[in-house]
């Protein structure tokens, strides 16, 4: 919620027919469904009439697909972590393995900077390419007045991509530094 609330407010997001507080509640419910399951049938009662569903079926379908993509990325990251840890636990005093981990961290940081620079100048095509690759059914294009687009506008995704990129660069740099130091100690 801390990031989502910040990014939504900084990007001008929110559903115009809702108050800022209601938009943040909708976002919190959406993220909860994304992370922990649910059908994305987020309903809201504003006190000005009956409760209504915030997302239409096409938006809910996209959110279900987005959850699958998120789970796949998390599974890939966890599998990579297990593989690296297993290699290091198996031979914890092998400086070559620590150097390989350092190179991986450096590669992540440098690769993220390169993608970030390209994204800075060509965010639109990268955004579209990402969606064409991971959502090939085309269920990612919505009219500008859809609640999902209004809640999470384009600027939200630019800000979020930048923050994720910064975390990847910092994380990769930290892994590079720590693994490099460990390898140097082992080589002494």
C-alpha cells in the first residue's frame, strides 16, 4: 500500500467518480486479489446509491492474466535464488562461484540501466512490447475511460517501472559488491 498510494497520488491516478480515499481502497483490494487470489470483482458502495463493480469483465480478465504473469516472474526469481544458494552451499569456499554470482549481480545492474535508458526514451514501444509478449490475446487495450486505466494511468506505470528499475540496480550492485568481496577473501 505504501508504494501504491504514493504512486497513484503522484501520477494523478484514481477513479474520478470516486474520492481519493475510495480509489486507494479499490487499489488495495485489487493488489490483494493480485497477490493472494480472488476474482477481481471489486465492489464499492459510496453511500450515493447501490454498490457496484469497479471493473468490467474485460478488466477482470486482464487482471487474472496479470496475476499469472506476476506468479511466473516470482517463481522464476525464487528458482534462480534456490539455484544460486544451492551452488554456494554445495561449495561455499569456491571463489569462482562467488565471482560468478558477482558477475550476475553486475549483469543485472548494467542490463537494468540499459533497459532503463531505452525505456526512458521509448517507454511507449517497450510498454506495448511487454504487453504483446505477455498478454498475446490482446486483452490489455482498454478505452481511456475504463476504471482500470483511470485508477492506474500511464504515468503510474512509468513511475513504477522507474522504481522497480532502481531496486534492480541497487540489488544487483549490492550482490556484485558482496559476492566480489567474498571471492577476494577466499582468494587470499
